[in-house]
């Protein structure tokens, strides 16, 4: 039995292309993996803890090899609880729209919380970085208003997919699948609905093997 964590970044609910595609994936996944558990973390409804004040102070104390104060430790416990929930997952699903060529700020904020030394990565005695989340597959479902195909001028503006692949690889997650829901705006509503139908079908197909 496996536990899948769905990190949901869109605040648009039923109007969201990434959410609708993710729901289709999870419905199909539940049918083909009936013993598995599914948890959805809605970042719009439940934003991550902010890394400021005592929490930020705790991080710097830990990085410096020193013990945080009592207040800092209390704030840091909320950070480690967020990380624990992330690390509990055997499989990861991330669904997100593109905002201004990159990520919605709650998703970037969440990443800043969970990517911590000693938790999701570590430095080896040789000074190299070693990801601690190895062996966990991840599927990215990413909605974008335009098209950002490799080799086109628009590809240089895509700071969504390359960043997610890079930061996931940094913490050891190298098996990353991708479903791109694009374009959802640039070519009009009819084209967007056709794209959605195609990506929903793709998501249902990929669910069985995930």
C-alpha cells in the first residue's frame, strides 16, 4: 500500500485546468490502486507556514550548528511538521498553473519550507549535495495559458517546468512525469476545452502505471 500526496497550487477550484486534470488522474488512480491512500494539500486554502521571525532564526541557528532558542524551536516544529507530511508520501502529484511564466507564490513558498538541509537533502563530507527523497516518483500537471514548446522563442520564458524539475532533482526526485495542459488561454476557449479533454485522457491513461 502506498500513500500519494497531491500538492495543489491553483486557487480556482472547478475552473482550474490543472485541478480538473489532476482530479481525473486521481479518480483513475483510485480505481487501479484501491489499497493506496490519497491526500490533497490545497495550498490556496491552507498556505504554508511563513519562514520569518523565529522560524527563520531557528534555521540559521541549525545551519550554524547551534541549538535554537525555545521560541525558535517551537516555530521550527511547524516547519518540520510540514516536511514530515511531505516525506510521508511514497508518490507525489503536483498540479499547478503558470503565473507570470513561473509558479504561484504559495507553491514557491511551500518549496522553500520543505527544501531544508538534513531533511530533504544533505551535504556529504566531500561537500556535495545528496538528495534524501530518492525513489519517490512524481507527476507534474502544469497548466499554461500559452505554448512553451522546446525550440521556440517562448520556451525561454518557461520558468515553471525547468525550475520544478531542478528543485525536485536537487532533493533526489529524478523520476518526474509531466502532463502539460496548454494553451488554456492564448488560442481561445474552444481550443482550451479540446486541450483539457486530451490531457484528461492522458492523465487517466498514466494513472494505472504510476
